[in-house]
C-alpha cells in the first residue's frame, strides 16, 4: 500500500503534464490528430519511474521543437505490477479498449515474451527499451521493436577482455530466468572461439536466499578458476557481491566481469554495495557525450528532485535514454504517416471485453511499423537505427569500479577491438586497472588445486637402473629424501621460468621399505586419484594415459628402437685379394693389358731391337711389357712417339686402377665391417627369440601388441643387466634383442657402443612429458616454458651434467663400404686408353702402307689379295732401315771400324765404346753416311723381281 502511495505523485504528475500539453496544443491548433499509444511499465520500480519520466519529457521536447507537426501522441499508461500476467492484461486492455496504435514496454524480457504475441495478432508494434534477452529474437515477430541493445551484442566485448588478459578458464554466474539464460549460449560459443573453457555454470534462482548464495560461493572457492562473469540484475546482483566480499572472494587473485545489466546501474547502487565491488570490471553501451545529453540530464535531475525531494539516490542510466529515444522515434514515425485514419477494424465487441479471441486488428499497424523501421536520427544515447528489429549496436565501454563509483578504462568497437578511447586505434590499450584486493597486477585467473596443501605434491618414480634420469636418495641420518636427475633438472628449470611462483615438493612413489610402489601406469594413475598433483620423471606420453591425465609438451626425443649386438664381418678367406675388383673388371683389365702390349709391339717392332727376335721371344716381350707396367718395372726402351703416347695414357690408367685396388683391399683387411646380428623384427618373432624390455615400461604392452610371446619377454632394470643378458645366447637364458626408448637407448649405447647398435625401424611415440591432472591450468604455461628450456643452451648443460661427454662410437651407416669395384667405375679410363691405342695402331699401319705403296703396286704378275697381305706382313717383320735408330746404330758401327784408335779396336776387349767416344765418332762421320746409298735390307726385298736371300 505504501509503494502505491509513493508512486501516485509521479503518476499523476506525468498524466497531468501530458493532458495540459495536449489541451493547449489542441486549442492553438485545431488541425492536430491525436494518436493513442500505450505505455506498460512496472510503476513501483525505479526503471518504470525513470522510463515514464523520460517518455513524458521526450514527447514534450519533441512537440515543443516541432509545433507544426499534425500528429500528437497521447500516452495511455498502465502498470504491469511486476507480473507477466499483469503486463499481458494491461496490453490487452490497451488494444481492446483504448485501441492504441503502439505500445511502449513492457520492462522485462519475460513480460515482453507474452505481450509480443498480442502485438502480432493486433498488428500493433511493441516497442521495448529494456527487454534485452536474446531469446526474444527467436520469436521472429515482425511487430516487436527492440529499442535497446540485445544482450548478445556485448558478448564480443567480454570475449575481447578475456582474450586480452589470456584467461583460459571462466565461471559463469547468472540468474535462472529468461534474462539470465538468454545470453549464455552466445557467451559459450564466443569463449570457445578463443579456446577459453567454461569450467562451471553457477545458476542462482531469482529469489535465492542469503544462505543459498553463500553456499554457491563456497563451492566456487574450492575450484581453481578465479575468473567470474556475472550476468544478473538487481536486487540479486548487489546481494551476490555483498556476500562474496564477506566470504573473501573479493581479495587479490579474483576477477569479476559484469555484463551491462549491472554495469548500467552502478551509479544507483548503495555505497556499501560499491565498497563490496572494488576492482570489478564491467561493460556497458558507450554513450557519446553531447550538449543535448548534458542539458537533458540537468533538466531530468531537476524534475525528479521535484517529484521525490526526499530521495537523492535516483540516477539516470542508459535505459532512461533509450526510453527517451524510443518515444522520440515513435513520434517521428507517426508524423511520417501524416493524416492517416488511425483506427481498428470495426467489430461489435463490447468496449470492456478482454477476450483474447476478439482482439481487433489495427489498419495502420503495418504502415507504422515500416515507418518506424526506416526512422533514423541522432538521439541522446547515440545513433537511433533499427536493424533486424532491434537497435543497432556500436561500441561498448569497459569500466573499473574504483572508490565510490566507476572509471572508464577502454572502449570496445567492432572495427578496432579494445582501444583507449574513441579516437584511438591502438588495440589492447587499456588504462590502469585496479583489481580486487587493490592489486595493480593482472590476476592469472586460477589457483593451484592443492587440496588444502601449501605446495604441489609431485610424484616421482623409484627405480634401480637408469638413475641418470631420476634418482631418489635418502639421508641415513636425517631420513630426508633427495630427488635428482636429468628429468628433475629440466622440471626445476621450467618451473623457475614461470612468470609466477609455484611451490612444490617431490614425493617418491614407493612402499614403506623403499621399493617401487608400482609401474609407471600406476604412478600416473595417482594423479587421476588426486593423490599427487603432478608426476615428474621419465614418463612417456602414451595415448591410453592421456585418457585420464594431461601431458605437457615432450622434452626428449620420441620413439622405441631395437638394440642388437654387432659383429665384424671382415673377410678372412684365402681369396680375399680377388674381392676388391669384380670379375668383369678383372677380365677387362687382363684383355687391355694384352691389347696394349700388342699395340706397343706393333709400334716398336720395325724400329726397336728390344721388340725383335724369335716369335716366341716377341710373344713373351708383349706379355712381359704389358703386365710389367702394372708395377712400372718394364725394361724395354720405347723409341716411337706414338708408342710413348700410348704408354703415357696406359700408365695413368694403371696408376688409378692399382691405387683403387690397394685402397679397397686395405679397407677389407683392416677396417671393421660392423653389422647387426638381426635387422628384422619379424625374424625374432618367427624364430621365437627372447627379447628384453625395461621393468615398468610401457614397452611390455607394445611388445605384446607386436605379437611377441609373453614367455619370451625378459625384464631388465639397468644397463649392466642388459649387457649381461646380451652376453648369453637366447637359448642359454639370454636375449637376442632388446626394445628400448630412445633416451635409454642412447645412454646404453654410450656405454657399450662397441658391442651393440640400434636398428631401424623406430616406432614413434611422443617422448617424455610432465603429468598434470585433466584440464590443469598449469599445462599451457609449463608447456610453453618447456619449449623455451629445450630450445636453449641449458639442455646441453643438463645432458653433459647427467650423461657426460658422448663417446666416439663407430657408426654403422658411415663405415667404409666393402663392395667390390666394378667396371662401371673405370669404363671411361678404358675407353680413353682403347681409343688412343687404336688410333696409334691405325696411324702406324696407314703410314707403313703409304710408304710401301709403290712396291705393293709393282708386284709382277699382279698378286692376289692374300699374297699381298703375306708380302706386306713379311716386309713389316723386317727392320725399317730408314729409322733413325738403325741409322744411328750403323753410323756408330762404321765409325768404330774405320776411325777408332788402337785401344778401342783392340780385339782383346768386348766392351762397347764409351758414350763420349761414340758421340764424337758419330759427329765426325755423319757426312760419310749422307752420301751413301740406302743399305740393303736384312732379308732382301720381297717385292724385287730379282730377289736374293741374304747369306745365313
């Protein structure tokens, strides 16, 4: 009753003002056309009072500045009494009894959901300046005009805030009604686009008690997420923050983001509520400043204070501006229709009827709707333009609750995203934000779920072998546990590189007597059971483990390889000296040796005594000369230039051939020919060989998947034990091969590289990674730091510290090849030698035939071809008396007979003349030989008609 009495003065004032205004207008201008419009609001709420006052002032201002207009809106005001049925009854009354041409209102989205149907049936536009739920758009009503922003319009701005600060998890807190549920699907989709997960949805009933709210807040405190997006209205929103402040959820580390439902009314909240909201961020539609807006605020403040002199908490917000613009836009649209017959379809229905089935249809409704949609102007809230049945959105302002009010920190626009102000294009340029707890630093948005502990409990494996990776030692005096190793050093470096401090402690996964409490799968499963907060060690990333935990990026190489012994396969048989060359190269070389010897004999036979004599001696000379060139031990002189040319090329061929043979034979006899004993995994399975795997490793499951017999799988724990297993044959309790991950394989081969090797293929796995619970907020940050550490120089330091210097081991892939040298490597040399020899041979024969062409043609009677060949062969077998070698020898002989002194001619000596005397005698008797005729041949001329045989 008291509420009705307090709202009565405002109601009477607005009605009286509008009545007086229209009476005066009608008296001054008898030609104006009154047009009834309905106003349905909650008159006992601040939104209703503010909206009604703004509508009244909008019509007064509009017609005061447009006195010549022919139409005048006449408001018919109804109170919806905060009830959906009341709003529907009020709208029905206006349509049936007042025959209004449009309805401004109702206030809430739930009320609008019912009233919209009435407007569709009566063809009367329903214009709401405060129904913001996106679900109303799904009704697809053409007569519903949303003269306010859809709640989904602010979603991109909220998404931009979350993305700008890198928060990957949020909690949604909203009221369980049409207003609260409408925007949630849009928020969910927008956050998924930036890979931000909604960890929890906190749904609060509209009439929730203090205890219910506190219970929900305590539930939120137990979660790791600290970013909350709140979508609710008064009075539930202020109550939520009051209780959140009481339970300590407004301290440092928390993030609260408000939608425009509460941000728009911050100025109307009590100081106690504002004190509870310090550090909160909010978004609201951006209202550009203008002189008209400032003037209106002053006039509106004066009007409200006159109506409510004892209440100083009333503040104008965006909904009042939208109400003002909606009324102005409707007045413009009606005026554009001109002198239209604003009437309903005639009916015989009683005036006081409220039967839904008897609603009349407006004749001007479709035209008024089209006029309203096309109306555009600059209003108090900005540009007024209806697009797709709702107000076109432009920009949103991001505010920070500080002190007794709010402070703008940035703007969001569809074109530029987050900017400092409307004139800036620098993205993500925000003013300083004071976060909850008066903290200037940006909260990371989550806390570690430590289950009440002050530090993370990190599980580490306990193992006897391969302690270079993880080693757990216990002080016998203090019983303190110390965990070291390669994996531990990397994890410590990664955690130290995080931009925030994370306390943690290592807990060995062991039994009371210090033995391993299980295998690696058991250890990792403890994280899923929340007994450990993480696991650090040589834990391999495997698909089935990822079903219940999350891994960071790997920090080691990945894969599983087979380790087998190696043997030296150097040839040790008696015929190994034949292996450097293939049989075709041996045959080709032998043929060329004979061929070259024959060519040299042809070139030297007629002019060189070393290549003459009995036929058997000449054959021996051919073979001896050619094969002696292999070791460059030939003693025969070469006097022909053609022969010298052939020999030079052949020496080059022989040099390369012998050097290649020597190098290949040396490698076969001296260089180790290391080969793995087994190269095919199928051979192991087929022969039923025993193979080894490390204790507790996932390799056991891998070998079973590869169809190995489980009885043939042997466990080892250390490199020494693996070496011992290899020392025995598979049939004697040892193993033929072992399957190991690459990090372990490298460590083992570094110690025993001369005895074992790894063979292909390498089965791909994802290497070692750190283990965290599913959806842990630490995983992305730790993975990023893993990349930074593994790409830096620290990894080399860690490897040297825990694995030592890598020894020099023989590499099977780079050892000297033992393949024989084939003809394809030397056919070019043989081609050069063959062509040179053949050309020299042809030139020699051609020259011989040319010099003896006259004798060949003077045969009498004409000889047959065979006789000519025989005759030429006989002549070729004779010495060439014109050769300088024979002329020189004959001059020496004659000089020695006619002119040598008594000492040199003495028959008592068999020594030849000295070189000096030979040279002098040759020069002194050279003139004598010039005048002599050509001496007769050794055997006579076979082409002479009177041929005689020389004396024997």
